[in-house]
């Protein structure tokens, strides 16, 4: 099996796991972003503009998109997990199936949002994915992304890749993006996260 085939197999395994877990995830996840997350999303909108269009990859239940829309922006909600989109549709929110590794992202967008999503992208595919995201942004557009902090990766149903802050910042810069802010926090179960805000140069 080639490198790409292995990456796609890991990605498909993770997506299938989320198909089974989506309703439970929806029940336990915060339905309104916490103050720290709200501040990050507001910074994204400040760059995108309140008339902007934002691509969200890995929307999940869609609550970050709800908050963004309350600020006046338009959000293209996407996820590779069909069940998450069905849960959003049940409350009147439309989303689209989108696989970050294999699908075209469209654009240009004023911003792209990927919170706790790229942790599932195999390490060997991250440069391709970041280049694709950078290419979907308009000049001056922003990218907000959160990554698990650490080394290595986990197997099992939810393939998760860990990145140290400096290593992922270097990957963003290699994709042609300029890092303007990053924040560290400890989430549920003592999980360490880095959140990065980067822009495509004008």
C-alpha cells in the first residue's frame, strides 16, 4: 500500500469512527464557544470582515459556525462525516460533505477555520493540506487552526497526530502563510492545544 493509500485508509477509519460517535459527541460538546474560543473567532472575523465568507472544515455539530454567523459572516459548513451534517440539518443548518485530503476546497475565501480537525491529517499529508488551504484564501485572508501539542501520533479508531508549536508554525510558513498569533491552552482530560492564526500575504 502506498503512502497516500495508507493516509486515506487512516482518514477513512477516523471518519467512520465519528459516524458512529456523532450523536454522543453532540451531546457532550459545548454548544456555545467558551470565552477564549469566542475571542479567537472574533479575531478571525476582524480579518475576514463582517461581510466575509468563511470556509469551516470539520464543522462537526456546527456550533462554532453558529457563533460566527451571529457576528454577521457567511459560513460554508463542511465535514467529512455525514452524520454531523445530518445533525446540523435537523436544526435547519445546511452543510456539505468535504474531505480535506481529497476534495477541492473552492474559494477564494476571506477565512478558513479548522478547529481540532487537522489533528487527524496524517503527518505526510499535512504540507499538501496546508498548501490547499492557503490556496483557497484571498490575499489577506486568515486561517485559524488548533492542533494537539506533543510528539508522535496515536493509532486506534481516531488517528491523531501531535505537533510541537514550532514545528507546526514552520509548516504554516512553508505553505506561504504568515503566523500572526498563537495561543496555548489545556483542554478536557488535560489535553494540550496550540491555536494558530495566520494570514495569506496580500
